[in-house]
C-alpha cells in the first residue's frame, strides 16, 4: 500500500486513480459468444460450456433431485446462518416498499398518479469460480420475490462434475427459484438476454461476474436487455482517526482485497503515524490469509492518504466515491451525515463491511469504479418500474387545453395542437 500526503484535490485524484480496466482484448471474444448463442440456442450454450468450463451437463436445467441433493450437502449450522441473513434482508427490503397510487390533483379536473409494477422477467447471474457467491442469491432473489417478479431465471457455472455449488442451489431452493441453469460466463448472459430453447428471455439481468460477464452485460444492454448497474472490481474506503482500532481497520481493508487482484482499497487517515500502524498490522494479517497471493497483489495497488482531519477525509472519499465506506472515527455519526458519494456506508468501529455482505439486511450489490456519484446500490426499485397515469375530465381539458395548444404550436407540432383543439371544439359545439 503506497502513501499519499494530501496537498490538494487535483494531486489526490491523479495519485488515487483506479487501474484502468482492459477489455479491448476480450470484446471480440464476447461478441462472438453472444452471436453464437443468439443463433445457435441450447447447442451453442453446451458447446461453449464445454469449451470454457470444461464441463458439459447432460441437462442444462437444474432438477428437483439436484436441489434436494444440494440441501442434504449443506451443513445445518450454515443453514441457520443463512436463515438469519434471509430474515434481515427480507425485513430491510420490505421496508422500502411505498404506497402505490398516491393521487395528486394538479389542476381542477386533472388527477395524476404513479404506480410501481414489478419487472416480470428477471435474470440472476451467480459467479461460481474460486469463491462461489451464494450470498448473492439472497441479495438478488429476495428483492425480486418481494417485488413480485413473475419469472426469475438463475444461471451459475457448473463445476467439473457438471453440478452447481450446493450452497448456491440451497439458497435458490429456499427462495423457491425453480428456473436454474448450469450455465456460466458470457454464454449465460447471452442465454438470458436472447432466450434459447431452454432458457427464457428476460428483461433485466442482475449479478456480478468476471471481465467476460461484465462485457457481455454491457453489450446486451446496448441493444435490448437492461442490466442492474455498471460493474467493476470491488473496492472499499476506511476513514480512520487517532482512536481507530488498527486491527479492525486492517482486517476491513484485507476483507476487500481478497476478492480479486484488481480490487482496490483506500485508507483515509488523519495522521501518518496511524497510517503506518494500520499498514503494518495489515501486513501482519496478510501472512495468515488462505487467499494471500490475491489479497497481497490488491493491497500493493491500494493507497493510504494522510488527510490531517476527518472532514477532509470525507471530502476526499466523496471525490473517490467508493463502493463501500467504513467510518471508524470518534465523530462517525456526524461524518456519515456529510457523505454524498458512496454505495454503502458502515458507521462505527463494529460496523465491518462483511456484515453488509452477508447478514445485516442491506444489499451488497453496489456501484463501483466511481459510479456511486450517480448510481444507487441495488434496492427494491431495481426490480420495479413505475408507470404514470392521468385522468382528465371535461373541466380538466378546458383548464389546460389552451396552454397545451399554445405550447404545441410554438414547437410547430400541429397534430399535437389538433388533438386538443378537436376536444375543445366538441365541448364548445
């Protein structure tokens, strides 16, 4: 981890710049995969699964027997932990539902309202590489169920034996997701975006993934399928002061570093002495991690910026706009109110990012790569769309008709003006 002594915003922005994601080399590969699946359906999916995952499941669709076998393989203690997470995620996401049909009379005779409707068909992608993210099944499946999505399609890559990770399947089973396919990578995104003989076409695709999955989502989004949000490597910022526990702060930084070699963390700390203390502790903890090689490379590409005070630290995190922000300072509550740009904020020395990843109740699908300046983390609105309605009576069209006629004429849209004029003429006849 390299240190930055804060002098001005421009210098900080230059030195804390995220590593550029290189995708030019894989775009042609992903485009070819998308075209193959679009034109070849299930056969193309099978061929690509054999090519990339070295596996060719006899049946792409997970069966009821597969789900029951998976349930038997999951330890009871883990099932109880998953139940705790499920309960909290349900409670938090249900709290986001708002009253439909709040009607407003904008003028006499004109009533307008908005009504939320679930996106009918959604796709969920669950990575299955070195760290199968079964918690993401809960984070995506629960709000989709609460929203009332009528069809949920889940894709996850098969292991060498042709099966999906049993914990992933168990989480899908308890959420009653029954359209589960043993498909991974860009071919899974293509199957959900275009539909095949087996895989239903969906309207929106959710979920994290590697570079191939990320590029595939971006490409299908440019044509006809919506996606959850821009995706990039995981990241985390920690704001620390003189009283921050260095053991806690170091553990938080490394928890994000172990996601991948392209992950990045930032330590925003009030003094160089405390920065050195936290960095030394992180170096010590690194030696104990099973995923040390991954975390070490990520840690080397990360930074600590000495800010002098906590208000400057918040100012700089707003510039960096992290996916996760931990505020572990004496004035954490005051600072939290000042945050403008972050995917999810963790307040106080006991609020570790891991809690949000699994069981506090908030969603762990968050904007990365600075997208927190404009994007929210995944929430109930992500699975819904809002339709506006208006009812206009005779008095209503009389009240606003002349204004609409004038505005339409000013834009030289005669047919727009006429749609009002014929109504007014009929009422005046």
